[in-house]
C-alpha cells in the first residue's frame, strides 16, 4: 500500500495537529479501502473555507471540512490522485469546544470524514449517514478515539 498524504497549512493556529498525526489518520481511513492514493489535506481559515463552500456548493458560509474528489482520467498511475480535503482550523476548534470534545479527537474525525467522502461515502440521507457514521466510528476507534457521535444520539451530520 502506498499513500501519499500532502499537508498544506495556510493558517497560523497553534493548535493544529502535527502533520505526522494527520497523515496517520488519513492512511488509517484509506487502509483496506484503496491500495494506493494521493490526498492533499489543506488547513484553511474561515475566509478560504467560506469561499470554497460558496464556489463549489453555493453555500455562502464557513464550514468545518470540504472534500474535493479528483475526477481521474482513464490513465494508469502508480499512485492515483484521490482528491483534496480542506479543513477549517478555527471551526474545528470552535466545534470541539462547543461539543465538549478533545480538539485532537475532533481533528481526527474531520480528517477521517473527509477521506471517506473522497472514497464515495456520503450523508445525503439517513441511510447513507448511518453507513458513513458507522465507518467513522470504527476507524476512529482503531486510532484510539471515542465515538464522535456518542453525545449526539441522533448523529451529527456535517454539512
């Protein structure tokens, strides 16, 4: 298995997890689902995530995580480009505080959530959301984190 995880940090927040941790979380989410992949994780501010959300989803507001799957042309690559994930550091921090979660655990959840979107998981309806949430819970448990939905029995779908 070959995974290339590229970290781009466009913010100065001090509470951002280490690139090593983020790469481990991404690789764990990819494991057993795809043999090789390249993913870029971009850590952004509220302005950039709002602009991305407005441009690509027609929602003029900041959000926690956005995934951009790469539409792969039909060519053979040793390590296919899976896509890009943008995570807003400020929103992750705010949500962790508001939801009384460890910030590192919430970061891990956002990375895993973004990777699963790149792999085709979604939460557009209750059935899809349940499948995706179960997958997130298993991966996060493997990483040593608790169920991110345990304090929210109805689930907490991301936008």
